[in-house]
């Protein structure tokens, strides 16, 4: 099937204006201490040394081990639009088309109703469902409202294994006096973002936030509710874990910083090193950004708002001639199949006036779990997708670049044996 045309909920191109926000200092702490645990490192298989050497020979900056299905550690991200992206941990996600059961352990009926209402934004963006059940033992996500001003969630599949003695996987500690609907929406979407594998956007290694920890740690320490038995030193460490950037590693999916993501903390100017503050750090985002939606759709499959028209795929021959094609519509997905006869290192390459993204998929067009996509960096340096593959039939999905979802133009694509 060659073409899948239609309109998708893509992000906007170009700079996105930062939103004007107001938020009392006492409210700022309500979104803190969001993730109490993080998933273990993804188990990955090292590839032969010649694979890394082949990447270096093609101008890629590989500063570490090259592992199966993951972007090489140290591979630089070159953002074209700094307002696009979400920071995720693919190893914590539930799988495409997931159906997740949610149970309330306690709380008021009107709070329950607000959760049911606002999580629909996530369900509209991607192909997963939240089904609300009454038996907590049947639920993957278990919510308590009993801890005042405590807002937290385990990350993705970690919800299946909470810490000893803890029955809930998510805490939504709304004040009984809370009436602001945008605040309900912001916090519910933020914590459910963690529950489906999204991490804090301010911890994205591409955010460039230079924290003034001497100010930030005591500032947040006054606003975070810690349980009994947490010493001051432990509290400092917990805050540090919630603020500092994660390493630029193949373990995480990190591309350009998204200042409109619902996963971003609102950051006051005094909390960063003088002279390093950016306006978008202070956004108090209360809804999903275009990129939150598009990344969710990429991880879990398109949501019900995405319409596609399918056609036959085009066949690529490894080391054969490049095929010429074009991007002409929002949400367009071009499909190419190729056969691998022997295990080894391969590379898909696309270049042209259209800035494109290449996503590896199985023979049926389902994206391969744990494998990264590749984007065009400029019109002269196209997309390069290194892959280590076993024998079989594979598909390449070509769309407009994540960095420029409205891109139009022509491109060529081919697959080479490295």
C-alpha cells in the first residue's frame, strides 16, 4: 500500500507564541513530585563495531555503544523548530491499541466525573482507551484522592508494580475548594501523561534549562508534600530527581523541547541561572500541545480524529535505485516494503525538498516497538535511519517530519546495506 492520505492532528510549523499565564505561587506546587519511580533501563543488544564505524563514515556523531533498535548514544539532535516535541520513555508504554482499566480507590463523585471528562483528550489523540472499573484488583491504573495537594503517577507500565505498601499508582490530591476547570484539566492530563509513558518536558535533555539548584530546591521544598519519614536530605534528593535533565541516551525518546507540552512545569525566572531564562519556561499549559498529541499517536497509533486513505505499498530493493515520491497533504503516510535476506546493518535514506520522517515497521505496517524514527535535518541533509535487522520483510513509513509536520515537496528514498 503506497499512499495513506488524509488529515491528521499534526503539530504546527514555525514558532509558537508563548501563552500569557498567571498562577499564584502557592498553586505551583500542585504539579510537583509527579513520578515516584522510573522504569529500569531498556535491555538492549550491542551491535558489531563495524556498524558504528559505518555510521561515523557517513558523518554521524556516534559517541558510545550502538545498540539494537535504538538511536546511538551521543547522536546529536538538530531541531528545526524548538517548540515541537514530547519527552517519552518508549520502554514504559503499554503497546499500540492499549485498553487500560482505571479504578478510583476513594474520592468524591464530581472528581471522578472530571477525570472521566478530561482523559478523553488523550483518547482522542491516540489509539488507546481508559475503561473505568469498580474493582481495583482488575485495574492497571489506581487513583487516590486522599493525599492533599499530592499529584503523582508511576510511569507507564510501572503502574503494575507499585512500591511495597502502596496500593495506588496515581495521586490526584485536589483541594475540596478547587473550582478551576483548567486546573483540573491540567493536572489530570499531566498525570495521565505519565501513566502512558510521557516524562517531564523540563527534564528533556534538549530543554536547555540551567537550574539554580540553590534557589530551586528550597523553593520547591516549601511546596511539595512529603510523607512521614522523609528526611530533609531525602527531600532534597527527590526534588533534584524531579528537576534535573535526563541523560541524552537511547533509553529515552528525546527530541526538541516543546514549550507548550502539558508535561512541562511552570518555571519562575529566579529558579534558573541568571541570563538563561526563556519565556516558554514560564508557560502554565492546561491542554495537550499539538506535539503531545502527535507523539501519543505515534506511540499508540492514530486516534479517532485521524482519517487515512490506504493504497498499495511500493517495493524497494536493497542497494537498488531510489524511488521518487512526494508529500502533498497533512497526515500523509507513504509506505515502502523491502526484503532482508541476511542479518545485518542497513540504512534507509530519504532526501529532497520535503522534510520527512522515516519510521521502521513490520510487514503489515505496524511500527517496530523500541525502534527510533529518523527525520530530515535540512533539505540538503535528509533522513538517515540505521537499522540492524534479521531476515524478513519490513515496511518503511514516510511522513512529513516531526519537526515540520506541514512540510510539502518531493523526496527520494532507498535502502542500503552497510
